[in-house]
């Protein structure tokens, strides 16, 4: 309901191994909540000096070069990783100049980015230090322009703001 003295507006909830992560659209922060004891702390916030923009999407990556991490995409098309051991770190991310990140998801180590403005889901393959290579188009369709959430497993699944599942 509330973190600090302000109510939360949960834009995204991501569950990791030991923590739940709340993307709060009111404050533009990502808050970690311990699954063991409920302790809460801000792990990511907009910071011009650190070149961190407002977070727009999160996804949990079970297996990376540094173990399980939370991936955070920001409004400036940057990608960050967070782990309790390493804190927040920038990842190399070959985001196209016209990319508008609506949501992100992972499958294995691959990163999928929903860009509803362009009606496309892009696939980024993991490499050393991030996602260095240009993406491939995993899915492109006119009805993706109304998509707001993305999930990837053996299929690519999107949901619209009105709850329609595709």
C-alpha cells in the first residue's frame, strides 16, 4: 500500500529468488521487498548524475554472468542489472535509436523487448557484459500497438491494457 510517506502505484511486480521487486510509477523507483522478512529498500531510482532515467520495465534473469539479477530498462533506452551482491550496474545494450520500451521479458538468457509504438517484439541475445548485438524481430504485428505487457516462454504472449491476451 505504501512505502515511506507516499502510496505506491505498482506498475510492475517481478519476483526473484529471495526478493520481490516493485516498479513504482509514482516515484519512478524500483523497491526490493525481502521474501524472508518483508524488509523494503529502494534499489533503483532516477539519477541524472549516474545517467539513470525513470524505470519503465523489469524482468528477472535467473542466469547471468554474475548469477541471478533483476534487469531494469529505463526511459532513456538503457539497461541495468541489480543483485544484492553487486548493486545496480549498467549493461551494454544495443538499443536501436527509435526504440520505445513498453515492457521486457526474458527466456533463458535472451532479452525480449516489447515496443508497442512500432508493433514489434525484439529479441536480444546475451553476450559478455550485456546485450551487445543488434536485435532480431521476434514478432511484428499491427495489433501489438495496443500491447502493454510481455511474457515469453515457448511462445510470445502479450496483454493489452483492457486485458486482452494475444
